[in-house]
C-alpha cells in the first residue's frame, strides 16, 4: 500500500470517527460539551433561537439573496444566491471532487411543491487540500449560485407569491476540519421582492 493510500484511508477513518462521535454526543446530551448557556425563549417569533449541540456548517456559512431576484417580478430572470463564508473556511464545490464528499446543492419550492429550477453552480477553486491524487475543488466566500427559472416556473412563482430556497453545504476549515452539513434557508417574497 502506498503512502498516499495510507494517508487517504487515515483521513477517511478520522472523518468517519468524527461523524460517529458527533452523532453519539448529540443524541446523548443534546448540548455541546462545556455549553453553559441554556436556550432562551423569546416572545418575538422572528428572533433567532439559541441552538444547542455541536457546531455545524451554519455556524460558518450564511446565505444571501442578491438583487437579481427582483427580475422575477417582470420577465423571466435569474435569482442569485451568494455564500457568505467565514475566513479560513470553504465548502465543497458542485460536483464534489470525490464521491464521499457532500456537494453544495440548491433546492427550491413554492407553495409547498418542489420546483426543479435549472441551477448554475460556479466553477470550484482548486484548493491545496489533496486526498490521494485529487486536489479538492471548493467554494470560497462570495461564490454565487444562479437559479434560472423558465417562463412556466416564473408564472408558478408569481402565483405562489413566495419562493423558498435551501442550500445544503458542508463547511471545512483550510486545515481540513469539517463540520456537520447544514441546510441554509432563504425565502423570496414575490410581492415586495424583499428576502425574509
């Protein structure tokens, strides 16, 4: 067995052990180790809720809706979702560089119905992280995903009045530490085109 194969297998084993530990700790305690602050209830339904448990990718990545979404009000247009990623972190590109990696994937729905809107993912940056002989392709801060609804989909969106989108990401540090995947939601209210 070559040294590169041993490094790859060791990396995969560490990754699987970390996931197993995450699942075991999460199911046994429901709180992050050393977490001292209890979850606080708020009377404001829009207020963020304190989350307990281990960190996941939503702690390092946020989703922004670019102004391009306004094009839906008129003619068929694109919707641009931009990834806001903390310095020193990245997410896997789409398609992911290796089969076991979790790619960045956007999904859409309107009125509770899934919509298969054509989506353009950016080309990933070739990172310095190499597994076996494969340099991983990743997205950095500011990467944009474009949803391109056709005329029929645009009409359905106007009728629904709201588009719900979710982008699944897995954040990894530049040192190769990966967090649990997370679904990042954002909604576009087509009545006033302001994100919610």
